[in-house]
């Protein structure tokens, strides 16, 4: 029985961040998301950006799942021809941030400094001031951007949008070195443990 309990604790769902290095090709997003759709996995956050290597993109994908299922997804992602590498991280293995934008009516700033103090105390900044609205920008973890959302809501929040996660691993691996090693390897597969 203790074996089953150990397996059950290993199967507990938690949040993972996947970093997928790919060739910069059109239509690749569809190939990647199909892997998650087939396993009925919801993508909580998705960000695509260029890297320091020309022609290489990085998909940062956040999902909640079990470790076993994530490992299966990684194997499937690595089979896609344009995928150069796919890695999984827990929150303590990466540095990560999100950006949020909040649109509030300009009139709430006319009533005193309370809302300005709220913005300042949350490490946010005023990005744009228009006649009828103000855009506030906040960078941080999801909990932080959501906390500011809750504080601004009573002031007549007009719109709110939050980006996908951007993340950099704490490992010493360099993308450029990884790509070079991959090009030189016979098997065209390298483990993150190689870096």
C-alpha cells in the first residue's frame, strides 16, 4: 500500500513551465498546441519570442499537470521536426515575469492621491494618460498583477489584460551553445543535462 501512496503523491498536479526552442517557421504554433489538445491539457499561458540566436524562437508554455504527463508531452514536442529542444521547469528553477495593463477612468485620479499611492505602492507605473482613461502597467508574478486588479476594480476598471509568462532558466545553459552542439551532434537530440 505504501507504494501506491508514493505513486499518488508523485502524480499530484502542479504548475510547470515549458521552454520550447524552435525554428522560426509559420504554422508551428498549431503543431505544438495539437500535442496539448490531444492530451486534453489546458494551456494557462503562452508566449512566443525571438531568442539571442537568429532564426530561433522560444515558446514559453505554462500548464498544470502531473510530472508523468508533462514528460510524455515533452517527448511528443521533441518529435516535431522544427523543435530544436524542449525543457520543463518548476517555478524554483526559473526567473519569470508577466506584464499586466489596466485601463481606468481618468476621473478617479482627480479625487486625490489615493489611487496614485495605490499605483506606487504596488510597484506599477502610469503608462499613458488620455482625456477619458489612464493606462497603468504592472510587471510581476500572476498573484501580484491580480492583487492590483482587485484593488483597482472598485475604481471602475474599464479593461484588464495580462501577458503570457516570460521565463529564463537558472541553469548555466546558453541557447547559442545548445544550438551549436545540436548541429554538431549525430543524433540531433541533446538533453538539458548536457548543459
